[in-house]
C-alpha cells in the first residue's frame, strides 16, 4: 500500500482544495491510500514560541509527512502565490534548522490546486515548487493539474461532480502513483 499525505493549503471549512483532496482520496488508484490533512492548529511562526518547543500540531504534521510515502499538496492561489497559511505551515515543519531536508528530502511530492477564479493556480503551484526544491523534495513534474471555476464543479455535498474533471484527476493520480513507485525502487 502506498500512503500519500494529502495536505490542503486552505483553512476554510468548505475549502475547494480540501474538497479536491477528498475527491482525490476517492479516485486514488488501487493500492494507494490518501490521508487528507489541513493546517488547522498550527500557529503563526514565532521564534520565541519555537524556543519553548515545537507546537504539538507541528510535530504531528511533520511526523505524518515523514511516515508517508509521498506528499500531495493542493493549494489555492492568493495574489499570484501560495497562501500565507501554507507557507507558514511549511516553515514550521522545516524547524528546527535542517528538518526541512530531513522531512521533505527525497519525498515524492506533487502539487495541484483549485480556485473559483478563471486563471487557475499555476502561479501558486510554481511558487510552491521553489519552496519544495529548497527542501530537496522529489517533485513530480507531470502535467499541471489546476482546477479553475472549481466552485461550479462540486455538488451541494462537496463531492466533485464533473465527470471530465473526475477522469482527469484520476489520471493525474495514476501518474503520480507511478512516479512514487518508481522513486521507491531499491
């Protein structure tokens, strides 16, 4: 079983990116399990807080990422970049110094995103790639998956209802799963 930690870059209760990751969990290929997580409970980074010890939410998320075989991040796009909450979470997980490489280094990682706007999340995904490269993540450079007008593609229960998008997401996940398996070869 391939275990992928699926991290939402949004805190909103009805986040389109969390919904997208739930759809990904449903559409994951056989032998792949997605554990959908959010950044709830992670405080704004503060060196004074860090000096007193890492917050439990940070330790728990870092441990979950370490234990996973791969990481899938779904990010919205705010002002042509990633949301502050996502960058903050990644900054915390990279603490103390050197933890970013230990936790993310060599970890197969893919980035997707959803937005109600028409421009997609390409700029946010590109900005996130810079952070992931700094950590030494094994980033999958498969086709971009960016969901524009995402608010129109989920039903009232939050389920991805657009058949073409479901098919595209399923293919994207199959490609990422193949990349993860390739990375796991001895």
